[in-house]
C-alpha cells in the first residue's frame, strides 16, 4: 500500500524533475548511507516509505505496489510504503525472508519543524535495527519457541593435532536468557543444531574463512560482523559495562574465548537496539559434556522438534507437548533439544513428574492456575526496552497473582525440582501485583498512547481531567443538535480531523446559504470539498481548545502513571524473572506428568552403566497417529550385552515391516528419558548416552553437489569417526545407494568397525541378509528380524521384532501392495526365480570363513610426514593475537624446533 498523503506532518513531497536533491531526500540518503545492509523504513506521517532498491526489494517480497515519486540524477525514484498501524505484519514477513530492517522515526513534532522555516524537514533518526535474533514484539515472535541470537567466536589452535576451539554465546532478547559454552570444530555443528538460533553472528573474518566459510553460508540467517565485536582484550570490560558491575567474578568462571563470544552478543544487541537495552540475565556457563550431543543430521532424521518438512506438527515435540503456557512450551522444547547426561539432575526432574503423575487433584489444580499466567518474561523485556504497553503491565500483575497461588499449592512439596520451583514462585513481593491491579482498568488498550488504561478513582487529577474532557464532548453533541434546529438542516454534523479540528459540515447547497447574511456572522468558512462545505464558529473553537487541553492533560497524567508502574516493575525485575522461570518449570513437569498418565508412560532408570534395556517400547509419535485405527505393537530392545543379546542388533526383514520405526523409537526413548520425562514402554533402563547418532533415510543435497549416496556416506563417516562406548547409534540400510556388492562391502565393514572400534550400542537395519553370518564371529552382534506371515500369496506384516534372521525380503509382495501392474509383478517373480537359482549368495556365505575379521586392505606407502613447525605457523592468525599471545607463540615455535633437533 502506498502513501498518498499531502506534505503536512512530514509526509512525502513531490521531488523536482531535475537533478537537485530536496531536503527530504537529502536526509533520506544520509540516513540510508549509514545503514546500507538494511531496508530503511522511513517514517512519513502514517506510512513507512522505502525508496530506490529498498522499494524494489520490499515490493517483491511483500507483494505491495511499486510506484515512483520524482527523479534523482535524472532517474525515476522507485517508492513503496506500508502503513504504520500494520507495520508489524510487514516486518514479520520481511524478517522471515532474511531481511534486516532499519526503523527510522520522526523524532520531533512537525509543528516544531515549521518553526525553523517552511522548508525545514522533520528530524528523523533510526531508533532500532530489526533482525531475526533481536525481536521482542509478540506479533513478530512465535509464542512457543525461543528466539535465540547466537554469537560464535574462534581461537585458532597452534597445535598440529588439535582442532580449532570455539565459544558459543546465545541469548533470547525477549526473555533475558543468556548462556555460553566452549566447543571445538568437531562438535560445532551439533552444538549449533541444538541451540537452533534465529540468527548467528560471526566475525567477517570467520565468515570469509576458507575452511568454515561454506559452513556459515549454509545457514539462512548468518550476520557477518566487524572484527571489533570479537575483540578479546575488551570483552570483559564490555560485559561488565552492560551489566553495570565492576567485575564479572560474581557471574562465575569463564574462559577468555567464552567472554569474547558473550561480549560479541551483547555488543551486537547494543548496536541494533541503539537507545534500548534489554534486561538480560547474567550469562550461565554450560560445562562441556553436560548434554547429550546430537548432530544436525540426527535431529532431522529423528524429527525431534520439527519434521523433515519443517513443520512442528508430526514431530516428537508436538506429540509430547501438554504444556499450558508459552514459557513452558519453550522450556519443553529446550529440554528436548538438550537431554542431560547427569543422572542426578535427570532424577530430580523425574521425581517432580512422578509426584504430579500420582497426584491427580494437585496436577489438575496446577494446570488450571497455570492457564491464567501470561508470558511475564517477554512482557518484562518489552517494558524494560520502552516498547511495553498497558497489557504488558497487566500481564506482570496477573502472572504474579498466579505465581503466588501456585506457591501456596506447592507448600511443603519437596519432590525433586518442585522444591526449587516453589521457592522461585514465592520470590516476588505480593505488593507489586496489588499496586498494578489497583491502578489498571479492567479493559486495556494495546498502546499506552491511546489512554484509558488507568482505573477510575485511582488518581483524582486524572478523574477531573477526564470529566472535563467527556463533559465537553457532550456539549459538542448538544451544540450539533442546536445548530441543526437553528438552521433547519437536519443533516448538519459536527466532525473532527487533525487539520481543521472541530468543524460544521453541511451539503454544498446548504453551505451557500452559510456564506450569506445572517448565517455568515456565526459560521466561518474553512473548506469546500466535492459536495460538502465546512465551517467553524467562535463557540466551537473555544470548546475545541477546552477539550484538547483536557484530553492532553488526561493522557499526560496516564502516561505518568504508566511510567511509575513500569519503574516499580523494573525495580523488582530479578524476582519477577525467577517467578517466570519457575512457572515454566512447573508447567513442564505437569505437562510430562499429564502425558505419562494419558499415554501410559513409565519412569525410566537412568544411570552411569552401559545398559540399554527397553521392555515393551513404543514409538511416541506413531502410536498417537494410529491410535484410532489400530493398537501399536510394542517391542523389546536389549543392548546391554546380557543373556547373549549383544550390544549391536543386526535387524533384517522386509520394507513396511517396521524396522525404521523400531530403530527410531529406541532413540526417542533415550532422548525422552534423559530430558527428564517418562517414556513409552513397560520398563526402561538407560545407561547414560553421551552422543546419539542416527542415519535413517537420505536425500540429495544438490545445493552442495552431493548425491543421495554421498549424503549417506558423509553421515555414516561422522558416526564411525566419532561414536564412543557411551554412544547410541541407529543405522538404516547402509550401502543401499550404490551397486549391490559395493553396498554390501561397505555395510560389512561398518558393522565390524562398530563392533571392534566404536564398541557402542547400536541398531543396524539392513536388506543385506548376508551380514547375518557375522554373528558367528562377532560375539556382541545379535541377529533380530521383523516377523511376517504369508497368506495365500500375500504377506502380512506383524511388526514384531524377534530373534533370528530374515531369509527373504518380500520385495515383490510389497511392490504388489503398492499397485505395480500385474504384468510387472509376474515378470519380477520370474526374474527372481532365475536369480535365486544361481545362488549368488553362496560365495558371500563362504566369505565369512575365508576373510579374516576386520581384515585391512593392503597398506599404501605412507605420505611424507608434515613439518610440525610449519603446521604451527599455519595455525597462527597474527591479526587476532594480543602481544602476549604472539610472544608465547614465538616461544612455542622455538621449543618445537629444539625438540625436533634433539
């Protein structure tokens, strides 16, 4: 939509046809030059206008009309605009498409500009840069999802054997959450995947790095930033300044690299928010190894929080979410994305779930009270940043009332984390909620500038101003009636606009009489439009001044009340944040308890053993999806190595028999158990899993030039190179994407590697039935198969896992079920009979006796060893070192050289 308003109030003006630059356009170009990477929303009256390339890009992205207004350097100026009242919707659409937006507001009243001269331009300035990771408005955010900004700092290692070190700092500006951790190049991708940030900030040097540049460019919302954001020397000072403390000692112990990442994050916030500063919590350090490491491919394969199509519906999160409030939903998603590795912390969460699952009345009352708790964390942030409204103050008040009520319900409860929750709920001063309730009206406007949000009777001066304003309006209504009677014009109306104020409007034929005596002595002509004429009177002018003064005074008094209430809330921001966090934790515990009762989930045992024993396990998503049509077939899984069951299961059977479902359900049981939830099983004993790997299904990655088979091999390589004894690995159909014997050979070698080198718990599904003979040589390998039943030439899938090996794949029967033409099915049967007659598998069966276990290929001559000193030099970035670090690096080079000579 385009602005067609006149020049008044800083609105667009016609640009000259020559090459001269108007004062308005000169101002626009100056502001735009300071923000070349952002679309500039340039406030002009009731519209945000965009010009030149910004207008073209916005028109294309938003589907709005592109027009032109005047010329610049002999060329038409493209222009597009959006109305201010609908700006949030347009901002959300632009941000979702990867744009950054600079919001440029009028920072003075147009009347003040006119005092400087008729050609003076209204002062404007950019008040905020809107990026995907810096959103606070509800209309721009997903209520049930965190909106993290992630800053990544790197320290290049000088060691030949080591990989680069990285620090990650991520914060949610809308809630104040702030965390940091260290990682390395091998775990970087997995850590970024679990954080699931809306925007990633890296130094422009790291973005352009030859090794990592392609990795960063694979993300949609990466923002390269100037190197000074990642200046380690000033990091601690910048963080201390942001939190207004002299030292960071009270926040905990952080490495220099972690401080660098954290400082980069807060500095980016300061530079995008300009005058505003969100109330962040002090950074919390996550120690390495405290969460289960799950790489991006595994998260996608298991569809933990989103399906492969990017939807929430159909994911594990959607299946288990019974939360009531948005903050609880966000915390549940975070816990699901970050399963714990500490059995004690897991047990504390499970204790809370068990308590609430066994107390139906308490759980029901908790969930009923939670329903009245608004999103206090996000409301608090908006108030602190000057973007809050009356409804945000009310949200704080209602949330504190709910917190106090929940604290009473939990009084005396000491089960697991419920004790901490009860303490957090009781932190805020009850007087805050009372103050807010006494001051705020029952029905509240969205914006404070609209007024009407202070309760009648709260402030005597405000009641007086409102009474004068409202009485004057009643006088206006009476005046309209009197004028209509005196003139005999029943259609006479008194109206108002911002240009004329109050005026009398009549049809043009009646207006001509107003210009003549005796009416012209009372009615003063102001404006003639098509079909109507407008007049004012001395009496009307006096009333207008009285009304305007009373309305302005009333609004001014309300804004003073708003500011006072905001100061009260912000003075207690810490306890309010604690209560908000406690509400979220309680909601998650109640949600998991509700799910457990509803779906018959059980409490798992999680300890530091290497056990993995699931009795009667079920797939949580599939079970709910088919609940109305058929019962889910439960299956056991024993990877503990007991009773001859082995630690690696080799699973054979036809397609559609349920192999992939069985693999996934056991991985999901481990995730649910270690996030602190009950699991879909009759019983479950999970020895702590430190890394989870899944390679189930594959697709082309054409953007990176990788075929389906290459994707499969890359994912398999990551597993075989990184899985350790505590890992849980699920592999489905390794080697199927290439020629039969190539695929069989790769799968064979992979099974041996898992057994002999990784020595992890694993489920390995395959169509290569020849692999089952390996169980004779690999003592921790157990053969399992999916049961099927043949009936009158058809196959019935029983979805049961049993010991043994499949002797056939039933591929032709599956093809028949899929609807292949009968002629094709008949021909396939004939070909299969011919192939089976040749007994092609016989040589492979003999291979198990002829091929030594884990036999290596003939060794190739080793490549020349690299020079360690040269490798040290390659790892040094002199532009990213302090003088002291450079000095230490020089001594390290000298010592390495001396060691090589000795």
